[in-house]
């Protein structure tokens, strides 16, 4: 895909075209927090396509029926890098049975690792988790007389996000707390796909309010509608 | 009023006008209901909002609006939305006046364990490490003992830690205990319990000052 | 100052009150790019107050009459951490005469160092400048088989920013390219002062469009008007 | 048309439809004037805008709207504003298709020096290190020699580097030179010069392929 050409010609593609880059074994990063803000149409498409052996990188394991939860429940995920799996009991069971490898990261650290990947940095120095198991497998470094963990940046083969609105250049705005990890994840994919509630013409978004500039976005697909109104139902 | 509500009510008394406060999942989410209306608080959520308000009326929930516990919330005037990196920047930078968290274990030094029960439950730490390590004041609300009767307040935590030397105040159904540099100090005993009962249920040395307040006087025994 | 109390009672203060925290020898971080977005009323106030021996941290040295330029021209600055001083010839002269210590940082690296300070990180890993003088005085670290420079986070005693609009909680929105370093600087002060073109009531700003949440802002002062319409005049 | 304009015109021919392009200060800022209207480009500025357009008419300048060179610009439909950290994230992440920069010296390996003249001028590197190191394609526009006649295209740079092995193409008033893994290759010679003149004015070995195009045929000698 010539991203440059896409920049001028519009990035809106079919769901099938978007799914063509999500193949067995890819590292897939996703936005969302407890499923809110995880692109439901893309997740459903991935499930229907039958992709297997995924590495998932995101905040949480969703719920069994919500967010990336169905990918885990349906055994499409070999490895998960997340901050908690408490809302998806199946993830915990699979982990205990050795069928799902889980790497935990403190939430703020994961957010910054993803952002660092998106920003082309090698990593960040953070003192959260010093003196805990978060130290495991991490280099430590002293800067200005203080100790920090070296947390490597994260990038993924494909990143998927949910935006309330996207324009033809892939400029994105989010809605309320469905923003969460999405603007970070949007920058950290080798290819980034945005699922948008609404796709609008160039100039329809106030440039002052754009959260993710389109230069980070490779493809835009139309959402078939959100389906995460669950936690209070 | 059940135990959970009584703990939340006592925790709410720690909140001062104008504070920026983050609430963990579970009992802490009940705290806002016990904050007096004249005490204005900015509630912070890792999901990316500062200044959220109470739960909307049934049917008016917004699918785009949740707090870190996944509960529907509303936005108050002056609220702002931001990504999760900024949400944690606020925490690490020390801009949170207080966090109220649940606990599995708390040590005499204020070590907190609240994210993993070895061999049983591995939910993950979520944002608890940042909150426990970086909020200006860390208040823990928890039952005084585990379901099997084992003390949760211990000389040393046996579970993996969330943060070291993090907790400032422990609120249980039996007592309010302050973590000081010289160890745990009993500040209040619940109306339904005696000091000796608290000591017996606590797995760490407890200093008993000359004056120990009562709390929850109006409630009677649970 | 009790920031917590300010949160609920409003943060709008007089210029004098704001200037009271800017004293001889402080490290002062400022927003702005070529002077655009540097708070003019605060800079003028600092100049009139007669503060000396400042350490300045920001993108550039402004122009002699614009941005932080007048502070440099009037010998109030002992040390400058910036990315270039090309638009302020006086800064170059003072540097050559040994009257101004200048530490250069690549622009993107400086932006991330300031952000890292604001986000409570210890620093970042970046490969920009490897093989150049940017390596000088930096630890190097290998992560994932690649080399990076360890760039320490920057915080300042006081940070000053210019915002188009501020509400009573210090929530800020910027205008066009006057945003530049401001949202980063806003987070990196031990005390942060925002000069606002307009101060509006709570609820007047769309929470979706707020760029800097007020929790990072300690004081808000009313601007007496921008004065950086210079480069094409 | 002066030398600066001719360099800008030739550089503009490197730009393809749909590219994201950053322009350095000086001659590169003249490039947009030579991009054909049917070639749509997203111009990026470190000051925090993607998608800026030409200079507004006199009197309509917006004091909040500048590019990295401090010049007033306008916003085109689809433009976005962002902070300088994001502006450089785009660069480091490789999302810029091209940058067009000025130079003090370029080496045979594509090393670029453009931010410091030892003992004379120390303007600072600004964003040049990121641009030179990270843009997908780095085009340099420069006079072929310095004012004193010394070559600026050298076997090795003597000035402090902006980035190593960064430059892909060098455009001067005399020639267009490609930087390849095996050294410099002469691709075009300006209408007003001969190949021998170019070789004489160049401080590094120059491979001369069988076909060397001419450029600026329509202009006559400067």
C-alpha cells in the first residue's frame, strides 16, 4: 500500500480490504477500555475471517462478549500484553491452563509504551513498579541519581481503533471516554485501521479538535455500529 | 446500611473540598454517594475523564461514558476528556490528591497487595501500581480479614506487591488505622467492636494511642 | 499554594500574584515557537519585575523583541536549553562572549523531554542524533538490539504558557500553531501559569476539545493581548 | 528567475501526488509555488500543522498561524493542529515521505551538516536532525559551493553533522546528484554548465553515467 498516495486519494476502504492485512500470527494492537472504544466491526470481521495465533496488545481482555473478548474466548489469541484480564474470566482460565500467554504491564506504563512506539521512540524510563514484580525482565537505569525501569516501546503489525468520526484523510475525533487508548494505539501500528462511526468529507472536522492526525492512519472503515452497551445491562 | 456502604461512608469523610480523587473498583465506587454536596471534588478516571459525576438515570446511560470500573457516569461542568497516557501522567506527576483503593493485604509499612492471589486469581494490576505509588494520599478500604478469617493487615504481605510503603490510611469495618513511619496506629474503632477485637484481628503490631475515636456510632452492630 | 483547593475555587489570579513565584535563579519553561504562543504579558511582567539569573527551557530564543527574546537581550538569562537561537542574534553574541550558557537539543527530543517531565517519566530513549554531537553527555542503551540515547526528562520550577481560552479550573484550549510546545510545557512545571486570551466560565469549553486538563494548571492570568505579529511586518 | 527560484523549481519536481512533505527554512520554503495544482501535497510543519497552504494575502495574516520558518500560512481542508511532540512523532515514525532541506556541507556518503559553522555561527539544529535522519527521502537544495568558492559537496564533512548517511538527492544550481551506496552519481547538469565544471566544483568523486540529463534548459545562463 502506498500510504502517500492514500493521503491524497482518500483512505476509506471496505471491511474486506482492511481485514486483508490481519493474518494468522500478526501482532494486533487495539484501542478500548473494558471494551468501550474497541472497534466492534473490525473485531467481528477478524473473528469471522478465522484469523488465528494472534498476539494482542491492549488495555484489557474485554468481556467474553465485548471488546476483544470474543477473540480470546474463541481461541484466536496465543499471547496477550495487557494491564488486567479481570473482566474476562475465560482469559484467566486459558492462562491457567497454559493456553494463553499473558504479560501484564501497569496501565500507565503500557499506555506510554504504546505511545513511545507510535512516536518512534525506543522506550521510556519509569519508576512505577520498582520493588514489585514489574521489575522482572527489565533493565534498570539511574538518571539524575534516581532509579528507573527501562520500558521498551511497543509497535504492532496492525493497530485497530474506534473513532466517532473520520474524514477522508483519516483525521480522527473520538467520543468521551471511548477515546482512552485509541489515540495512542492509532500511532503505533505499522498499519493502522480506524473504524469510524461516521465518515465525513474533508473540511468537516474542525482542525483544532482533531485528536489523531490522519497521517498516522492507513485505512478507514465504516462501523456497523457500536455494541458495548453492556456493563449496566 | 451494609458493610460496604459503611466503609464507603467513612472513606468519604477523608475527602476535602477541592480535591482531585481517583476511586478504585469495588467499594470505592460507592464513595461519591456519601460526599456532602458542599464538598466539591474532581473525580478522575483512568478511562480518560476528569470531573465525572454520578450514574445517569436508568435508560440515559451513554455507551461512550464509563469510569475505570466500567460503570456509566456523567460529565460535570469543567470536565475534560483525554487519552489514557495523559490520565496516568496526572497520576505519576502527583496531581492526584487522593486515591481510595481496595486491598488484598496491607503491611505495617504500608505495602499494598491488591492485584494477584498466587495460584488462584490473576486479574492483573490495571492502574493500581501508579495510583498506589503516586497519589498524594492513599486510602485503603477493605474488610479487616479475608473470608477465611485470616488477617489482611500483616507485618509483611505474602502476596505480590502493588506498591511499597504506599498506604496512608486503612479503613475497615472494625477500625481506622493510620500507617506511620513507626508502624500502624489505631485511630478509630467501629461502634460495634472493641480495641481488643481489632488487635486480635490484625496481623501486625498496632500502637494504641491514649485517645481512640469511635466511628459509625449511629449504626449499631452489623 | 493548595492546588487542591484551587481546583474547586478557581485559579484566576492577578499578574502580580502569578509573578510572585518567578524569582531570581528559577528554572523557567515556556511555550512558543518563534515567539508565537509565548505568553507576552507574563514575559513583560518578568522583565518589569527585574528577575535575574534565569534558566530558560523552551524551543528557541525568540526574536530580540518577541517571545522570550527580551529576557535574553536584557541579560536576565544565565542559561538556555533550546533547539535553536537563530532568530535572536543577541543570544548568539552573548553565547560567544560566554555570557549565556546554551545547551542545544534536537527539537523533537526537547519536546519529548519536556513531555516526559510533565508525565512523571524519568526520560525517553531516542535514536535521533546518534553519530552526532547530540551524543555528548548522554548515556547510551541498547534495547531490542538497537542503540538509543537516554534523554532525561525536564521539569522546571515554573512553566508559563499561552492559551486562547481558559476556564476557572484551568482547562485550556490553544489556537492553531500557537499550540506548539504549550501543551507539553503546561504539564512540566512544578508550578504552571497559563496566560489566557479569554477566561470563560466552567462549562463554556467543550470537554471534548480541551487540550490541557486544568489539573496541570495552578494559576490563570488574563492576557493583555498578544504581540507577536512581527515576522511579516 | 533567480538561483533560489530555479533550485526550488527543480526540487518541486521531486514531489509526487499525495506525499507528506516538510520544508526546511530558506530556499525550500519557495518550493510550494512550483508544485503543479494537480499534485496534492500535505505540507507538514514542526510548529504543529499538517496540511498548510500558501501565504495569505497581505493584511490577512493570522498571528496564530506560522510554519516552522515563521512565515504566515493558511490551513487547507483536512488540515490538523497538534503539539510539537506529535509533530516530531510523525517524523520519527517515518510518516513523512520527503523533506527538502538546506545544507552547509554534504558528504559522499550522504552525511549532512547544516546547523553549525564552527567558530562563526551556532544557530542550533532545530528540527533538522529528526528530519534528516527520519524522513523517507531527504532532498538537499544548496548552492554548489560556499561564498568563498569552497565545495560544499565533500568526501567528508568538516562541520558537525546533522545526520549520517541521510541525504538521498542533492540539487544545486549546477547539478542534480544522487547519493547511492557506492557514492555520488551525477544525474543532471544545469543548462548553463558543463559536466567538467560540475566535477571541478565538487569536492568528492562523482560517478558520471552514460546518460546525464540536462535541467533548466529553458532558462539560459544565470
